[in-house]
C-alpha cells in the first residue's frame, strides 16, 4: 500500500511520522529569481513567528562536490544526471527536510524534483522512469511557480551571471552558439514547467513583473496558506486528533489559488 504523503513508494528505510511543519516549494526555470525570493521570504516568515529552514537544489553535503565536478567535466548524460540529482535530493530529504517538518518548521525549497523531471525529459530520459526514481519525494504542501517567458529571461541572464553551458542546453546542441542554444533550451524547459504546473496545480505567479511584485504575491499566497492550515489544525489539536497527510492536503486545497497574469507568449 502506497503512502499518500509521497509521490510514489516513499523512503523504503524510513517512514516519517508527525510531520507538523509545512513544505513550501518555489519552482521555475534558471535566472527567474527563485533564490533571491527565498532569501527574502525567510526573514519575513521569522518575523511572522515561524521557524524556517531553506534547502537548495544540489546542495547536499554528500553530493554537492560530485555534481559540481561532473558538470564541470560535461560528463552527465540523462541517466547519470537523474541518479546524481536523486541522490542529492534523497540526502536532503532525509537529513534536512523531514527533521525540520517533524520539528514543526516551515521548509522553503528552492526547486524540487519537478526541475529534475523537466530537465531529464529534455535530455531524453523516459518520463515514467524519472518519476519512479523520485517516488521517495514528499508531496509538498504548496508549490509556487514563477512563470516567465524567454524574451523576459534573456536580459536577466545577461545582466546576472551570464549564460553557462548547462543552463544554455549546450549539452543537447540546441543552437550554433551559446545565445541561440540558451533561447531554444529555455523555451523548451519553460514548456515542460508549464505542463507540470497544470498537472500538479501549482500556484502560478507572473515572474515577468518586478521582484517586489513577485515577493508580495509570494507572501500573500504563503501567508494565506499558513493561516488556513493553522486554523484547520487548531480544532483537531483541541480534540486530540493527529494531523495526517490528508489533513495537510485538505488545507492545501483550500489555500491554493492561482495568479492570473496575462498569457505568457512563447518567444519565437
């Protein structure tokens, strides 16, 4: 019998109990501003009275250096990419995310396994295999998707760290040069994220707008979700009812809403 708290089979060696905290995911493609937004959300939540931890993609102590070395040598194919990223995610889930949730903290995840699914699909991995590989992932309480188009993304990349080999899809030869490949790869990647957003009912925010606008919308959605969850759990706690995965999903369904920005037109 599958555990409803997970997307698939869960962690075979660990069945976490009493996950009192909230798992909130910020998703989106490269250069969309996720990390900056997470950095601003953390102190705001602390002022609001919540204990907060954040976790970033490919930042586990166990796998960070290995993944960095593999990317530097351009040695990742679809299989090794997926396996390394799954190992990184599993390490952070077991040693960072689950303990924080058991302690009642808010966990802000900068990316989740949706990123791995989107990238692996473009690399030619079987989507069913990729999803099964990440079947140990906890179902987040709330996923906030920063949606953008390529035309808005290019200036941010040029003004920021620039376009690197992997973010430009050079490993897939999507263009004759870095710029062309970046545009073609990111356009396809955004298409995959948009499909995932529809499938998993992400709360979508128009990330083409100013960082201040995005932060404000993030705070509105997160604040509303946490207030609803707190209100939903208070009667249960008073009656001695354990807060289960179904309770968490009910709170999520009540809180989930979608910004409705103008349609993002794919760059041609």
